[in-house]
C-alpha cells in the first residue's frame, strides 16, 4: 500500500512536471515571445529615412548602430568589448552622393537615329556610390569586363584606345565555374581593380552595366562614373551593330573579349562629397554562458547592418539586410527575456562595412574579440526575410549542429530546411562568413528559399513591402532555439 502511494506520487510528480509550466517554459516561452509584428517593426525602423540607407561610415549608419545597441541594452544583453562598449570601430572612408546627377546620351554625327536623351533616375541609371564630383563627356567604348590578364591570355583592352573616353564595363569576370581556375581570376573581379585599370589607360569616366548600387568601389580623384540599365547599354551599342543581350554571354562562353567603339557619346554628371578619414563600427552584444567552464566557448551569430545608403534617393536595404538584423534582434530578445542561462556564451554581431568590402568582419578576425579556438561556429544571416523555406549552407559539414537545427525545425517550425556542405569558394569573398571561414572559423549561412516576393537587390525598391514577416518570425525562433540547444549540449 505504502509502495503504491509512493509510486503514485512519483509518477504523478513526473506526469505533472512533464506538463507543468516550469519544464516547458524556457523553450515554449522563447517560441511564443517572437512575433512577426516586432520583427517587421525592427526591419521598418532600420529601413526608414532617418538612417539614410545605413551606408557604413555615414552618420545614418552610426545612428542605426546606436539604435541597435540601445535595443540590446534594454533587453539586458551585455556589451562584449573590454571598455563596456557595444562598438568595435574600424576605418571606413565613404562618399556622400548629394544628388542623383545625370547621364545624358548625346546625338552622334555619323550615327543615324541618335538624339540627345536625358536618362530617367532611378529607372535607367544610378549614380556611382564613390564617383568623384564633376562632369565628364566622352565617346563610349565597350570594354567587356575591363580586364587585362596576360597570364590568362585575356585582355578586354587589346587594340583599344580608351584615352579620354568613357568605358562601359561589366562587373565580375567572364569565367564563372567555381573551381581552382576561378582563383586566378579573383584579383580581376574587384571593382577597385577595374577602376584602377581604366584610369591607368587614360579613361575619362566609366559606365557600369546593370542597375545595382554598390559602395564596394574606390573613390578616385576626378574619376566620374555611373550605372546604366541593360536597356540603355543596348541602346548605346545598337547603331554599331551589336546586341547587348547576347554579348556578355558570348564573352563568357568563349572567354574571348569583344570590345568596340560604340560611336556614341555621353555626359555623366555627379555631385558627391568624399570623406577619406572616417570610421564605422560593428555592434556586439552577448549572453554570457552560465557554466564555469563552457562559458569560455562561444557561438557567434551575425548579420550585416549596413546597406548601400542614399545614392540620389533612399535605398532602404530592407531585405539586404534589415531582414537578417531583425531576425537576429528577435532571437536575441527572446533568449535574453526568457531568463534562461545557456551554458556556453552566445555572441550577437551586427557588422558594419559589409557592402564596402567586408570591413567589419575583417576587423573582427584581425582584432578578434573572442579566442578563435573557443568559437564553435559563426552563423551568418544575410537576406533572411522573403520566402517559404530555409537553407542552412554549411550545416552538413557540422552534423552535430545541424541536428539541433533540424530537431527544432521538426518540433516547432515545420518548414522545408535544406542544407549543404561548406564548400570552398574560389571567387571573391562576398559575405562576412567568407572572411571568418578564410580565417579558420567553422561557418554556416542561413538563407530563406522559395521567394514569394520580387527581390530588388541594391535597389530603391528593396523596401519592407518585399518582406514576408512570417518567415522572419520563424527564422528568429529557429535561431534562438537552435542556438540555445547547441549552447547547452554538453556532448559537443
Ligand atoms: Zn547583404
């Protein structure tokens, strides 16, 4: 009888404990505390006019960084740096685009059916994010990818005189396979190389094809440039007998340059102000581990806070990457507010200078704020806010971590979660995680897949209307719960 009573109490204890608030509280509370309303609010705040498109180095970016730090502080997420600061500063020159300027197509004497035409902004051209201020007029020469690579027997400028002319160029390199040969092309893939080469050959200015704003270029004294849409590129070369639509593909497929004078003239006007001596920052907060030994080990989760700024008008940078920052803020708040104490330390980083050339992540690996050998991994969030599924790049390389993401997804999220091995990229590093990977850190990237809204990349229409807040909510939940389980997994 006594034994029966005891058994009843023991079973009853486990039964009720199993369903009581205390045991299910931490994870379920985290789950229920994340709301798509909050996440959309964060993304809308960061995408709003007062932050001027968050161009790293600009006052608008610094304002955004201070806003993020204030949120972290209000949730009890502590600064990580020794002087109790949330900010890791680094050098970051920047250029303020004061107005859109203009691109004017001029009539050409020998070329039929050409009239003066002022291009529409932002439908047909974008100003150059690092253009010098001024005005330049010249004949347009199409010079492919703008690459002179003798060792690769490739020269877009062979037999071409571009002195005092305006070169029209493609970004990237003609070689597109991700294998070891791409490594030989890497140095030619930088906008900075292309600018320097064009200038070295005496070009007066530059037109980039494709409407993608990009501050990852160099400011050169007196060097004026702008971006033109593909329809304009086609219009400029039409009378010389070339078809733009097939041209780039042909060069890539044959690896044979196809450069020529278009016979057209343009004027580019730009109004900018350059700030050569400037700084920007990463914002770093942490939830310190509670286990006396495991707290020395850290999980890093990061998202770049900067975007492309205000080149002639506001480029809100909502998907790229206010979305990732909002997901990260949501996860950080849920973890901090739940009161759970993870065994290991969780570090939240909002990187600056990503769009300018990965300055913030480089500062992080060059002046590390956590011993590299004590970092389990760096998880990067970039453009995580439009779609129906998730892709955890690199997860298959770290099955013990991936398992936690998969279990959380199976128990709470129920989305399509795909993963891949962490492969080597032979091209130009294009994400903050690539910088960490090169420095020897295990890295993973989380993306949303199966876009449901049109993606506008580095474009004024990258605004909050292009976000799907319900997947942002799930991203924040997935991150918060997976990080917590990994931080508490004593078998790792
Ligand atoms: Zn991005």
